[in-house]
C-alpha cells in the first residue's frame, strides 16, 4: 500500500529509506517539490485553513510525523510503516546526505541557532555540505524585501535541499509560495529541528518519543507558548479519530452487502 488516506490527508506510506529514495530521485531528475511532515497539529489546522489544504494538495510527499498518527493508522486497518519526523531527518539520513554531498540550506529559528546547528552537525558528519543558513526577521513571510533577500541567497547557493524551520503552517505556506521561484529540488518544513540540533532546546528522551509522549515533554519545556496547541486544539484529534472509525465501519458494512 503506497498511500494511506486518513483525516482527508493522503499519506505516503514511507519509512526513512523510502523518503531517501524519493529525495534521491527528485534531486537526480532536477524536479522541484516539497515534503510535508504531517502531525496531529497539522491535521487540526487543516480543518479550518483553506490555504493549508491547498499546500497539502500539491505536495510531492506527505509523511506521518507523530506516534498518534501511526497508532491511528493501525486502528483503522491501514498501518503506516514508520514515524518520519523532521527532527529525526539528520540522525537517520545524515550519513546519506554526507555521502551524496547534497547541498543543504537552513532557513529559520533565532539568530545564531542555525549556525550552532551547522557546527554540531559538522562535528557528527564532517563532510556534510551545508551551503548556507539564515535566521529570518519576525514577520518575514509578509516582508517583500526580506523574501527577495532569502530567495537571492537560495539562488546564489543553489541548494539541493532547503530545510525551513519557522513553525507550522507558516513554514509550509512559505515553501508553497516560493519553491518554484528559488527552484531547489527539495524543500521541507522541519519545525524546531534547528533548536534541537543547536542544543538551545532539549528534545524529549527516546522513551517519550517512542511512547507518544513527546508532546508532553515539549509542553513542560514551553508551557506558555504550547499549552493551547496541545491541550485545546489537539484534543480535537480524538473526535476526528472516532469519525474516521465510523467512516471505516460504514464502508466495511457497505462492502459486505
């Protein structure tokens, strides 16, 4: 099963090696596309954000970023292979990026953070080819001059992969609006990944990631900023899952008639 539809999202049933194959093919053929890492927060936001739905409809690939989505896929009888999160891209694919000498560009986070992330990655992967990084100003997505500056940097450095870490859905919308202008083969929104890589934000321990409690860790780290997202908005996910289960049962009932 190459694609799984849940919550009105078409997920590519990829593990990290499948995603690498997609990246390799896109770069080799010099196509231009973007990858979305869908989590519960995305699923909720898609319900009320028309532009975000358009972004999703034109994505090159959509992967499941979060254990709740993996569990939901199993409950619905269409299991996804693996959680493929932006925050794990470098620990899982860093060696491959280094071996292939892919040109990488980091856009996002606070001043100095992408540079520290770059330094730490180079310690782990000495030959990784990071061709540029930039921390955009607040509100950059609506600033014509700032966008022109960023696109100028991307045109000059010619990255194979652009990693954008400014939070959802801002990062995905920015990519959608501009990826055909700067024409990198791959763009991907990676949320807080630069913060994790730089050490400025501590990531949840492995057991919390695997048990689906990474959200609780992040909430405990930044309660003022994240309480509404996790405790109010994302609580709607249970209702959406119940609807998906009813939809499945109805479809199964009809197929038996």
